C-alpha cells in the first residue's frame, strides 16, 4: 500500500466522522442499462458541450491530464500523472462505457476536453471485499488477533473500539510511522462504522452504489463557474442510475478551491485525518513522494 500507506483520524469539528479508505481496490461494475442511458447524455454549458467520454477523445487528453498535477494554479500536492502511465489512464477514461467500472464526463470546446468529472461506483459487496481482502491485510500487522470483518461490523461501535484497543500493538505501529500523530484506532473504527452506515442506507437496494468523484479543469477555464455547472448537470443525469451517494475520499485541507467547490455543491465534510503517502505518490511539492498530509473527505446524498 505505497500510494496511501496509512491514515489516522484527527480531532476537529467536522460534521460526520466518516472515512472512505476503500478506494484502493477495484470498484463495482455499472449495470448495462445504466451505461446505455448515460451514453445518450449531452448538454451545453456556457457554449461548451458536456458529454460522456468517447474512444476518439484519447489523443486530446494529454494536455488536460498533465495540467492536473503540474499547473502552478492548482494545489501543489495534487498527484502528477506519470508519463509512463498516461496511455493506460487515457485508454481507461475513454472506454469507460465499454468496461463499465466507472463513468467519465468531458466538458468540451470543439471536441477538445477542457475538464473531466469521473465517478467510480462502489456497491456494498465490493466494500466488504476490499475491507476483508485488502485493508485488513494491511492493518493486521498492527494487531495481536487478526481483524474479522463480519464480527467487527456486527459489534456496537464502542465494543469495536474495545477490541481494537485490547489487540493493538502500538509500539509496532509507531515504529513504522513515527511521523504520524493521529489516532489510527479511531480511523479504523470509524472506517468500519462508515461501512455499517452505508450498508444500512442501501439495505433493500441491491444495485445501489456510492460514487467516488475526481475532477480537473484546464487553468484557463477556471473561475468561470464551469465546474459548478458541470457537477449540477451530472447529478441530474445520475438519477437514471442506481447511484445513491457521491463522495470524495480525501481533499487536502490546504486545497481550499476543492473544499469551496464541494461545499457550494452541498457536500458534507467528514472527519479530518492524516494520510501518509509513499514514493509512488509524486507531486510538485513532493517530487519523490513520501510525505504526510492533513485531509478531509466529503459526501452527498443524491436526490
């Protein structure tokens, strides 16, 4: 887990102590009827066309993706897409309706994408699989007894914290992450509580999913209200899917533009936390990765 090795809860006055650590794994596949409906999506925003990504867009995306992490006008710790990985990223974005594991919307000027908005769906079964098969493998090294997903999620939150506390090997954790000053146990406990909450919210909705969002816009098109209008239109069209919630798993507390954008769109802040990044997460401010960043998540229930 080198891209985001660990995270720890921070004290603060955030509205909801939810955490979304499960975006590290494979997301859920959209239903065929959802992608068929989304394939017809098209509207105009301030003279620009908003539509779903197409394979023909592939050769036009490098400028937009390069600006995401490299533009001096953007937050300096946005991940820089590595050149070697760009062909795979571009292929996946432009064929999203084919493999159906996420949906990508492009805002275009004369067919040139100037902004993107991506939604990655996670159904409850996918979340439980990620906890059991990935997250627990990473967290278990800091506990005397292996974490058991079904047992822990059936416990009351207080009982869950008792189990975690009694089995936590704090010396091993702090030896591995001496730079972290947050509460790892609270993060684990609240992450599981996040799963429990959404499992209850989606009970009876077998196809319902949470959508993790990501977005970018070319610097010369910023501050024109385009991303706000884009998100509003996307949310309208997501009504034809089984999407129940949108969320952003982590926004750096220093990234005030994204925080202002999501707040304006009615997203609620989650608990604050610290992320520890490995060497794979390269940014302008940290070209070698390996840094700690204070973050907050956001989520919103779709009407």
